C-alpha cells in the first residue's frame, strides 16, 4: 500500500521546487541541457572544466540535484511525489553517466554524485513498474536531442 506524503514532506518538496526556480540556476539548467554532451572525461573537461562558465553551470546543476536526491534518499522527501513531479534529475544523470567513473577516479571520490545515481536507479525501477518502456523512450529522445543543433532563441 502506498503512503501519502506527510505535510512536512510536501512542504520540503515545495521548497526544493522553489529553489529550482532561482534565476541563475534556471540559466545553468538551460545551458546544461543545450551544451553538456560528453562521452568521456576529456569531452567533459572541454565542455565544463572547473573554473570556466561551463564548469560553474555544470556544478550548479549537478549539486542542486545531488542535494535534492540526498533529501529523497534519506526519506525526507516522498518517493512517489518526487518521482511523479521531478523527472529532470534523471535526465541530468543520463547526461553525466558516461563520465562519472572517470570523474570519480580523477577526484578520488567514489561518493561524487552518489545520491543522484541512487535516485536515478530507484526512479528507473519505479517507472518501469508504472510505465514500462518510458525510460527507453526517454533515452531515445535524449539521443535525438544530441544530434540536433541547438536552435537560436
């Protein structure tokens, strides 16, 4: 039997969502999905090296989702409510997944973005139970996004 979110979980969920609306983070998220395509560590450093604007945007996005996913993984956010309303974190994870092992080795930190990874793994299982085939379609769409040039605003 599924439980309903508590009032406290719903309040925290809204606070997490409200942080997502912050102007600089919105700008970083927009940059991330238009520009962060990396198949290996060298690609990642070319697009988002520390100390560059891309690196700042990258860290804003992944650290936001790492924090939100930590709250989820520690049970402070309600799984169903989070997964039903916050799919973007999975897209972020899919983008960084090809480079995470090299990144963790580079920084000698096997915990780097571990909460994001665990939440993405849980989301995949959760979604496969509710909407089989959705994850595969999402990955297909993300692959198509990569091959299409960004359109000017």
